[in-house]
C-alpha cells in the first residue's frame, strides 16, 4: 500500500522546527514575511504551471483577484 503524503502543515512544521534548531539562540525577525514568501512563490509557480500560464484561471484557483495575482507575480519575478 502506498505511503500517505503528509499534510502540508506537517511539512511546514518540520521545516520550521529545523529552522529554529539550526538558528539556536540567535534571534530572528520578520519570520511571518519570510515564511509567506517561501510558500507563496512556489505556490504561484505550481498553480501557473497547472493552468498553462493562464492568470485568470490561476487567480480563480487561488481565490484571489487577477490584479492581486499580477502584483504577486511581479513581486517574485514570475512574469
């Protein structure tokens, strides 16, 4: 029987645990923005690939406005 893929949140939690273990006692800042950027860019890439680059379909899948999607694509250099 194939092994079940862990939920995304489990993968994120494991990555964050590793991040903090490697960070040690060093303080970090802007963690929320860093995590969002680390997740958002590949999310956009995968959804755009799935839609064949169709931004309107991608925006619908993501549940965001097409103009918001375009701003995010610009932000991450994905245009």
